[in-house]
C-alpha cells in the first residue's frame, strides 16, 4: 500500500456512538466505535472496467469502562472474524494486510489472464443488531464476487454475555436435554411457513439436513422477543432458494428455557 493510500485510510471517518444501558451491578455505558475502510485497484468508476477490484470493511470496537475483561474478549473475537482472509486460509494480521493480500491477488490474476474481464468486489460489515443489559448481539455480513457463476453472500450472528464477554451457546439458554423439544418446535414452525406437510420428507421438498432429520444450527440471533435461526445459502437448500430464517418466540419454548439464562427475563409469567 503506497503512502497516499495509507494516509487516505487513516483519514477515514470514524464514528463514536454512546449507547447507554442499565447495568445490574452499576450504572454504566457501553461505547461503540465504528470504522469504515475501503480501497480498490484500477478504475472502478468506469462501467465494465477490465481492471477493478474493490473492497470495503466496516467494523466496530466496544468499550465497557467497568468490565475491561469482557471488552477485551468481545473485541478480540470480532477482530478475528473480521480479519479472516478473503483469498487465503490464514487470518490477516490487520486490516491493511487483509486489503493488500486481496488486491495483490487480483493483480496476479490480471497478469496471468490479461484478456479476462472480471470485476472483483468484497464488502464485509460487522454491526450490533441487539443490546440490553445482559446481551450484545452482533452480525457479520459478507458479499463477495471473485469470478464464478454468481456472487456469494453470508450472514453470521454472534451473541455475547456482557458480564463475561463470552459467546453465548444454545446450551447456556436451555435446560439439559433441550435439543429434542427445540428441534420439534422449530420444525413445526419451519414446515408451516414453507407449506410442507408433517409427513412429507424434507429432501423431497428441496431441503437437506444431516441424516434427513431437521435440526436447528448454531447461527442464531437473540433479541427480546425470541430466537432467529439463520441458514445461509447452500446450507440446507440450493443456492436458488437463498437463505432460510426460522424465528421462534420465547413463549413457544419457555418450558425449556433455563431460569438462570440471559433470556429468562424476556419470558412473561
């Protein structure tokens, strides 16, 4: 990356948003600092330019003044996810390296195939989608086109316990042996929304699950109303079907929610 480009990246607009919440231990504020960095090679302003690769990264860091340990864990986790290499197997060390590796790969492609017309595009965005005094829920959405038949798009959710900074697992929310009942409720909602009768085989309806048995995945979003399970394209259905969403209200599964979990306060008596 040349000096001019580096200076432009340093001068990118940084937004700082204070999102207050009431901490059960003390009054506190969670501060979110957002960053946007982008770069390109070639002239992406020309329609159907034969020399264009563009990348844009949007990410955040949190500050929790009274809980630096949780702050460190959340920021480190999100950093590792944001620095997943676009063109390689190992994570990049920082944003600048990630961008450089991506643009260098495109330049290498153009040297090897100078007559091939391809415009590459990568947009990776991390944002906070839900927050209360116990939970910080974030997602990372990625859109990419590096040649091939079509672009790819992925959306992954991450729910953090604000007391510990740890990623929340399904087993943290439910009583022991919850899996069968959770899958039963989720499958009922799924079949109803997709118009699939109870006795119809999933595979015959164009969906595939391990051992042809419906199950929820670990890509889920928590909010104050329920749990959203999200299956990316290709995960349980062909690309043409697109992603699949299943939303389960807490009221439907309150009998298996652990009363010590971070979502127990959302259940009405």
